[in-house]
C-alpha cells in the first residue's frame, strides 16, 4: 500500500512527518530518515485503531446535503 507522507523540518531542527490521508497521524525524528521510519509505525497504529473501532477514513462530502 502506498500512502503519501509529508516531511519537513521545524524551527527546532526536528523533522516532522505527517500523513494527510489519516487526520492526526503525525510523528517526528531527529533525522529525515528517523521521521520516515517513525511515521510508518504511526500509520500502522492509526490504521489498527480505525479497524478496531470501526472508524472510516473516508469523508462523505455530501453528508450535510
């Protein structure tokens, strides 16, 4: 499975990794490589929680119409 990840460096020098497809799925690392490895674990955990709780990752844009 391919999931897009964004990695950027913050003002303190840490690398922040985010997964836009999973709201709230964020991690960090001292290096870009560490941030990349850490977000893989965060994605796995987020997907497991979604599966256990029945939370869907899809957004229904027409819900309120």
